[in-house]
C-alpha cells in the first residue's frame, strides 16, 4: 500500500498551496493537518508539566504532544510578526530554542518555523507558527513533542489547532463559511466510524456516506460530490505475464505504466466520463520500491459537477507474476467550493487511522490467499504441460511403431524379391538363406530350425 506522506514536501510547494487558500490561518492548519504522517501512537512518556507564558492557552495533544496558542497585536511586516510570536513563547523551553528552518506563504501572512530545544531537560522538537490578516490580531501557535515523537503527534495537534481557530473565528470573518466569500468554512462536527474488520477508523460529517471502509481502505463522499480517499487501490496484470496469458479473470489487465501519473490515468479509464486531468505533478521519494507523486487537477464528479482534486498517487513495482497496483490518497470537491471545503476535507482526511496489528494479520492472510491462487494457476499450467507432453510422447511412440512395421515389411519384401528367407536354429542364431534351402532345413529337422516371420524382424539385426 501507499505509505502516508506529506502533500507539501518542499517550501515552494507549501507556498504555492497556501497562496491558493484565502484565509492564511486555515491554510496553515490545512497544510499541516493533511501531512500524512505515520499512524498515531500514544507516547510512552509524557511531557513535563509547565505553565504556559501569559496570554497563551496550553492544550495536551489527543495522541501526545502539547499545543500553546494565543493572539497578540500584529507587528507590521511578516518578519516582525514572526519575531514577535517567538518572543511570546520565549522562556517556555530551557534556555534558547533553536529555529532550524522557516517556510512562509507567498502572500507573507503565514510563517512556519521548525524548532528544537529542551523542556525541563527533555529534548523536544516542534513548530512555531504566526499568522496575520488585515484588521485582525496576529496569532501564534507552538506545537511540540518529545524528539522522535513529533512525527506521530503533529497531525492530531494541527487538527486540534484548526478546531480552536474555527471556534474562535468572529462572525462574518473569512472563516465563517459564507458562501459568497469563497473563503474557508468552519469544520462541522464529525462522527466516528470503524470498519467491521477493525482495520481502519475515521470521522465524517453528517450527511456524508461511506464508500469503502475495510482492509485498511477508507473512502467517503459528501452530498455535494466531495470525496476523501485513503489507500484506495486497484490491482492490474501486465498482459505479458503468464497469468494474464492464461486467461485469468481476477484482475484488470493493462501494461505496466512508466510513472505514477500514467498509472492514475490507467485507473481513471476504468470509470468512464470522469474527464480526469492532471494539471500539476511532482515526484516524491520512493518507498519500498513504490514510486510516489503529488498530483492536482480537475475531474467531473459523480453528479456531473466540475471538480478539483489534490493528493498522492503510488505505483507499486511489478512482481514476479506480472502484477502491479496503483493506490491513491485524494481530496476531491466541486471546483466552485474547493477552497472553502478544504478544511472539512482535511479534517476527514486526517482522521483516518489504521489498526496496524489487525491490518498486519489481514495482509498476511491476503498474501497467503494470493500465493495459493498463484500456485493453483501454476499447477494447472504445469498439468496442461504434462498432458501435452504425454500426448506428444504417445504420438512419437506410435510413429516409431509404424516406422518399425514399415521397416519389417520392407525387409520381408526385399527377401521375397531376392528369393531368400530367415531361419533360426535351436540356439537362437539366425541366417539368411534361399527359400528352397530354408524349407529343406525345416523339413529335415523341425526341432532344430524354423523360418522367422516378418513380424519378428527387428531393427539393427541382419535380417
């Protein structure tokens, strides 16, 4: 399956995406909430207790880590606002925290800085974020966890941050969800759902319907045609594979594609009239041989409405039997409301959690079932080959028997023309003599001699 990875791997890509969303704070929460990090796991060791700086609210993360957030007067430029935000959280860590990297949106309203430091002697890592909009106070957020655990707690921390921002947005602001504004809307309440096989769980808003929820796969759709897909995959067989040539009907048959984008287009052709078009793509680092690409573009939704999408596509390597698969992690919505619905899509997207232990057993069972299927196909193929070999060998033996009969008949006919015949004495020795002499020998001593019939002639003998 396609491993969950960030949709925004580079600064340029993050800036490009943030610039497409009107509200910078929601853009920030969305960009990092949709960063598909490894599955959530509770920290084995909690963070040391410490009161937050004045004016900041401290919230423990639902799966580890801690969030500090609050507002402060905007300081003019983006640099000044970010420095003011750092001062707001200064002193919370031991000594001085180190900023090891900074990303800023193209409009300059949102700045994200990666930090490292210690809290009461415990090494921590996280991010400081500042965001400002004209006429509104600036916001600062500090999200962090123990070093090595931040990758697991970042997603629920940012989901919680997005909920806080949505709840605190003033009526009529950019985040109020006005249909006329086109800006990001508040995330509606989500209800939890879990697969019957307990391999996957997620959360969806009221009015959404589940399209797939089993075997680690999650797909759900909204009444407007919006859709969120996690680990949705389709299996194919290359037409050159022996299994495909054997006429099996278990998988789709298609040539192995050259890249993930081509694989996505192959997958899209299975469902006609989608009009899927990839407008932008960027390769990601391969994982376990699976090639990955970040993609975005347009398509027609199931209700016929023009839509937009953004997500990841994974192309698996072709296995020894000629099988390959394409998997997607995707967010889709009507084009007219895509930006406004992104926070809801992101919340649904980031709520996806796989029960690794349950899934591991299921994966092993699938591997065993697939191996049994392949072994059965191979055995059937070998049985056909054995039957064909037996038929061929029987045909060749029959041909040899026919040829031997022809050879004996030819030898007898040659003897007849030469007025000769074959006699055999009591000890088994044979001689070729004239027919009259042979007859005399047999008549004089029938116990010692006999004439050899043509049916007993053998290849490699004198007669």
